């Protein structure tokens, strides 16, 4: 079985051309087949601001209204995605940009919530992912580059969480490849003290995760990220959380059962 | 040999959601394999205006400076392309959005001109087009949807003429498919009197084209469009110029040798 590494990179790296190039160089050097998933949050917020689109919040949660959907479709699907593809091509690495609408790879539906209408936000089921096309591309030596957009099968794009999308794609390709999933961010991994990189947790079990959550050590955005990560682990994927600028070394938090 | 129809749609159709849906319905109903190329000019100009980016002209020619490149990458590669893909998916037609950077399908270079620096404008050679991936996608039942962007192989996207791109792709697939190329616009075809749809030229030969150009009957934007069209014809492609809203009928201008 071929090795496949799914790498998810987020906002901070994407916003800085120098950091982005560093990560892409390291990404290209990874052994075996590769697939990249990118966010792009800050650029979308910046663009919204420049276009005079006010953030739309309901009960403190950000809503993707029609105008915001236009912005994220432009920024994630166009600006960030094509920029990454062009840079990978310059490294002689054959990449191809995708959203979940392309090839109907990730059919999704608008988020259903009892009280909050999140607007054009998409959720999907892993078993609905059409991984045959991805296998075909990967087997042809092409590296898919995903932005975090899906579609509702009714003609609308949907804004989707990039961590969830990365986890879903990794799981969907599990039967065809030996998949590793790397969540990159600006820290060395899961830290006991967020200000101290030496407090890195090298191995995080589900039990230890629950404990650290209860103790208030793992908080905020790390919780949905780790939930996505453990979903992938529980489906049999190797998952590591690490610094985007150290993709090629062994430092990071490896999830364990 | 399978039939393949390459359809190029332009600005006016893309700017109107109702017209766009009409065209996409007719496009889906075309017999055989299909490939769509879209422009998107007006939306890019609108977006530039909203972002306060001044059009940059040298000797009356529009230049794609860095900021304008960002806008066209967002609008063509993101907003317009993904919107068309999502709408085709809603019609149960499996489409996949592409730029010339994706899969390195159209490696290009910055336009070289003695006196004018057009900025990030790309020209390409038809023989450099990597059509194997397109064949693979088409053979898998997928309809490629191209925006008019290429890349310079050094990490930059390039703004490219959509008519030229459509012609180049049609020619590059000629050895694998029986290719027809349809240039759609807002008229019934080539007209002797631009205000009178009944003055349609049903067949246009190269000689007649040269004569109509000399007589000042074919002018402005029609000249580069027809030059691209005749380039395709001279490579053995069937070329028709017709109304985007009448894709499925026989009315239009067919080029003849």
C-alpha cells in the first residue's frame, strides 16, 4: 500500500509568503504521496473588511451570509488555492487545486442547528466523499490541494471547517493508502503551557485528552481540532499535530489510542 | 473517436444568473463529452472598483499589475469558476474547475512585447499544453471547467485571454477526440450589420473574413476572437460562433476553409 500524507495548514502560515514557501518546500520533501488542505481565514476577513462587509454573528458564532460566501469562495477557492498551486508548480511538484464541489468530491449540506442559522456553512458525511477521483489523481502523480469549501448539491458553495475536511479526506482514502494526517499550526504541538514550547506533549491519548480538557489546559480552538484529529485516529489513521515550519522533523504531538 | 465540444462563454452571460443557468442547462444537454471555458471580465472590473484598484493602462492597453492579478485570480479562479461548477453539479453534471496552473495543464510565460509591459499577462504555446490529464478526466466522465488563468512556472498566476485558451485547449485535444469549438456571445454569430441579427453570416471563409475586415465590417474585439477561431479551424477543428442562449440550435456562423 502506498504511503499518503495529508497535511493541513492554517491561517498564520498562509498569510506570510516567506513562511508559506518554507512549508511548501518541506511539504514537497515529504516521502510518498501527498495531499494538502488549507484554510485561509485572515485573508478572508481582510477582504471582507476592504469590501465593507460586516461580520455577521449570531449568539457569538460567525455566520456565512451570502456576501461572506462570495468572499470565502473568492479567497479560499481562488486567491489562496491558485497561489499555492502555482508555487508548488514552481517547485516542480504537480499540484491541482480542488474544492469539494469539483468532481463532486465532497457533497455536503447546510448545517442543521436547532436555534442558529449558520448560513452557507457545510457539513458532510465521510462516507459520501467520492475518493475514487482523488485516488486516480494521486495514482497519476498529482498532489490535490484542497480549500475548505464544499457544495450543497443545489448549486451553492458552502464554507466548511478545514480541520474537519482534512480529517474526512484522510479517512476516505484510508482503504487505498497508508494515510498519515498532519495538522500544522504555529506551536510545536499540544502544549501543557501555551507560552512554553518545551511543555510539549509528545503523545496524547484519548484519556489524557479528556483529562486535559477537564483541567482547562486544552481550550478554545484546540478542542474541535483535537476532536477532528481523534476522529481520524479512531478510523485507523496516524495523526500528528506539529509546527508548520518543522514539517520534516520528528517533533510534535502524536495521538495514541 | 469520441465527440468533444469545447464551449467558451463570456462576460454578458456570466454576469446574469438567469442567463447563466439557461446556458448551463443547454450545455449539459449537448451530445458527447464537453469542456467549458469561461471569461468573467465584468465581475473582475466591479471587484477592482469596489477594492479601489484603478485600472492600469499603458498606451490604451489594460495592464495586469499585481493587485489586478489578485482580483482576477479571486474572481475567475474562485467566484466564477466554483459557482459554475456548483451549478453544474446541481444539474447532476460532474464538473471540475481548473486553471492552467492546476496539473500544470497550461504552462505559460509573461507576454513579451517590445515596448509595453502588460504585467501578469500570459501567453502559451499549444504544444506545451499537457492534455493527458484532460483526456483522463474526460474519459472518467468529468467535464473540465476552465477559467482563463495560466501560470509562469515560477510561482505566479497569469491572466490569459479566454478565447485563446479555448482555442488552444481544443487544438491540444484534437488527436484524442473529434473536437468542435463553440464561441458563445450575445449575438447570433458574425453579423454584417451589428444591429441586425438577420444579417447573420452562416458560413465564414478565411477569404471572406479578410474581405469583411478590410471593409471595416468586422472590427474591434471580433478580430482577435476570429483570429483564435481560424487558428483552431486551420488545425482541423470545427468552429461555430453563436448566441450563448441558443447553444442547442443550428443558428450561428460556421467557419469554413
